C-alpha cells in the first residue's frame, strides 16, 4: 500500500500552521492511542502513521523537504527502520502534555500499563475568568483485592505466555517496518490466565468511584486539558498506572462572548442616550460598572473597558471587555411619543441644507 500524504493523515491542509498541526495531532492521537485501543491492531498502525507524519511536519526543515520532495525527501530519514510503539507513546505524551504542565512518563514493556481516562468538567465563564476549585467523581478501574490484580482465581497462578516468552511484546515485520507490538496472546501481560478470578472476571481490575478536587486556574479556556498523573486505570504486572485527562468545558454565557483574552457584550441604548450622551450601568464578570456614553454615539460603536476581560495563563496580562452599542428602536409608540418624534423630524428637516450634488452625482465623482 502506498504511503498516504502526511497532510491527509493529520486531516489538515498544506497551509496549516504549526499550532493547527499540533491541535490535529492531539485530537487524532488521543483517539488512536494504543492504550485507548488495547485490542485494535489497526488503531496502533494509525497511531504510528499519525506520529510519523507529525514528527516530520512539526520540524520546519523536514517539512520544507517533504513539501518539495514528498516522502522521498533527502535527510528526512525514510527507509527501513524499527518502530517502537512505546517510544511513540512517549512522544505523544510529551506533545499532548497539558496546559497545566506535567511531565511525561515512560512505560515498561512488561505487564499492561493502565489506560488513560478522560473526564469532562463543565464550568461557567465566571469560573474560567476567576479560577475555581471543582470536585467530581470518576469510575476508575483499580487492582482487584481478591486476586491482587493477577486476574487468576485464588489458589492458582498465571502461566508464562509462550508466544512472547513473558515479555509482553512481539516483533513483527510489516513491509519496511519492524514493529514492536503488544502480544495478542497475553495482551501485554506476559502471562496467561487459565482459571479466572470470579470478582474481576480475570481482568485483574474492578471499578470504583473515586473523588477528585481539581484547581482550575484563572484564564483557562474551553478545551483545555489538565492531566492528573497516575489517576487513570491502574496498571497490571508492575506496569504504571494511566493518567486522568480532565477536559475543561466552558458553558456559553448569555451576556458575554469570549475571543482570546477579550470579552464582548452588547448594550441596548435609547436614541436620547446616544444622541445626548449618558451615564449607564454595564454588566461585567466582576459586577456592574458605570460607563460614560459620549453624545453622538453611533449604532454599532464599541466602547472598551480596560482590564475587564480574561487574565492570561502565562503572564500578568488581562484582556478587556468590548461593549458594542445597539440603539433600541421602539416598535410601538404612544400618541405623545409619536407627536414628539414628528416634531423632532420637522426640526431636523428645517436645518437640512440643500446639497449641491445628488447621490448619483457623488457616485459618478468616485470614478472620474
């Protein structure tokens, strides 16, 4: 099978920015990560393909060569090689990381590493701006007490897997690649269970509800991920535990729209307020503030409230709130209101001087 175009693999166009490449890799690699798909060899191949594509396109020099020559580009290093899935997993973790920080960890080949878990946590915009402490519970697979995680019935012991000789991985030749993959016979455990534990059905794990209290930093955005290391599925056979990926979801707000570090809102004003000027109360995430409307303010005009936006995660900078003015035109008028507006219309009309050129004349002048 011919190698697929790396841009197609990552589902991006050829003009994708480094940030777009990274975002695409995170999304797809999380989906096809071997730990998330322990029994799916196709997912492992997909993960390998994704990681190879990103390693090339994320490097400016390699990307330039690839754009010019494709996968036959000199100095990129295509050709026969041994692909170690675990090293790709380490690369994934170093890239995926977390907006909250966190160091990647290496995993042992022996035993079965715990899978990473994901938990969505929904917060309000106010919590995202100010920061918050969020509590939640997660169904977490932990080591079975009855069999101590072996999966074997009491009084029995697992036997060494003859296919991988207890290593947990096997080496397969696939075209130009020599691939190290999880042993399909023992699932990476290096051992075979003949008599299964009745409490965990031979899985070595049982599910328990575990509570977490997570600190959300001020300025976090929708889609941010916090990684709690070792809080995922417990590993078996001496392998490390998985991580818990806490995906932050920020609810849509009825009054504010976030764009980067700035917040946008709309305020409706009457014609007298925009014509004459006024002092009005404006809602912000920190409470109501007073804002001066200048005489002659136009519909759609924007006022800026400095420092009333979202704080930066990485500096002391704070965004602004942009208040967009919308003139409220009444749909129904009382007889008195109608009379006053008609008088105002007459007054405006009386002051309008005849223009020397019509609209058509002015349009023509643009092209002369």
